[in-house]
């Protein structure tokens, strides 16, 4: 049986089609790997030039050192920027409660509605607001416009020292969600809800203040009596 000879161009085309098959692409490094490899080789060359004493005479070594220092500065700046986001500086300035009148009951109901809808970030915020308003209503904290989440944790931690760690952890969850670009989760909300319930069951001493008046209760000279909570009991 006789076979027609294959020409050079035809053989080249057959080889190209064969090499284009996926089996040959599987072990080929990705563009990201190739880019990283080139960057790593470039860095090695920079360090190699910077470490050679004779390279400083013609200025090449000093240039390499300058580039390395610049890269280090950029890396440090990036780390600081990321860590700054974790520190959540805005949480030290943004008030937790809005100026509009509200009650702990209002915030708890809102938190449960958000949780039922799977809106965990909003649910976490409303539950922490419920904690803040409840402590004001029970005269554990004095009503103070502009109180931040960090200040809430610090002040409430003094009144309820056994829950100080829990308060800091709860505020950290809130900070991470609202200022650290982290997603709210059911677990995070459950921890805030548990903290709220533990604080309601605790018996903190009210902070000493001459003008400390529970939120929703008339000041001296006005109507007397403690505010009833949402469960029908008397607020402590």
C-alpha cells in the first residue's frame, strides 16, 4: 500500500493542531504564575545588583537599592492601609444611635425583621443599638447624644465588668461589618443577640451621676415611676 508523502506545510499545521489540544494546555502555567515568576526574577536581579560592591561605582547598584526601598515603602503602606481598615477609625466618631426618639424595643423588633430577611449587617447594627438604648433606659448609662460604639463598650464595660469582653467582641463584630467591609453573618447576629440577653439578665450598678435619669422616665418634679419594658415587667 502506498501513502502520499506529507508536505512540510501540512506537517507543520498537523503539529500545531495537535499542540492546541487541551491535554497540552493543562500543565502550562497561567498568566498570573508567569507574571509572578517574571516579577520574582526581576527582584532577584535587583538584590543581586544591590549586593555587588562594584555596581555602586557606576550608579546601577544605588538605583537597585532605591527601587528596593521604594517597593518596601509601597508594601508597608499597603499593610498599614489594610490594618487601618481593621482598626475602623470611623467607629470612634460615628454616633451609634440616631437623634430620632427610639426605644430598645423598637431596635429589637427592627433587628428581628432584618434577621428574618437575611439582612445580617442591618440586624447586627439594630441589635447593638438595642443594647445601647436599653442601658440608657435602665439608667446604667446616661443618655448622651453622639455616643459611639467604642464608647458604649468602654462605658458599659465599667458598669458590667463581667461582660466587658463580650461588649468589646460585640462592638468588634459591628465595626468589622460597618467599617471593615466584612459581610454580616447569622453567627455574628446570634452573638449580638446573646450579648443583649445576657446584659438584660445582668444586675449592673448604675454609673454615678447627679443628673442621671432613665430614658423615658420624667426628671424630678415630673411624672414619677419606672418605665415598663416590652415584656410587661418593670425596668430595673
